[in-house]
């Protein structure tokens, strides 16, 4: 399915730093509850992410990643998922997308 440039421009993608990681114990599939700092404009948000195959909680805390920030919130298990972390599917699990240099939290992805 093709989308227009206007459709693409409506998707807001930003960089954030993962501040805390806990298990989302009520999710159907193994998932983490992420607490993410998305900078002054967006603040602190939560997300549920099925990224337990390749990442431990300790590896994620303090790491920057890329998030879609304007999806409607949804409940996954016991977590209100306000943003969605972006990654690429691999045979081993989801590989997170991240900037190759540290940038300010909330920086827009174009």
C-alpha cells in the first residue's frame, strides 16, 4: 500500500532516552514497560515493547532509541502504551533503531 507524502508527514517520530525498564507482567507475550524521556516538549512517556529476546533491562536503561509519538495510546497488559519504539524484525528478535550519535531527547526524525 502506498501512502502520500502528506500521510508520511503526519507520523511524528522522535528520539528518546529509556530511563527505566520493568516487566509488563500482564502482557500476553513477554514485554517490557519502558519509561522514556522525550525531552521538554513531550516529557516522560510509557511504552510496552516486545523486545525481551535481544535486550536485557540493564542494556536498555540509558539507551537512546527512536519512537513514534503521535499514535493513539493503547493498553497492553497493565501498561498504558503512549509511544511505540521502532525496530527492525530479525530472525533473532526485534533490533532497535537508534541514532548513531547521542542527540537531544525529543529530536525529530525526518
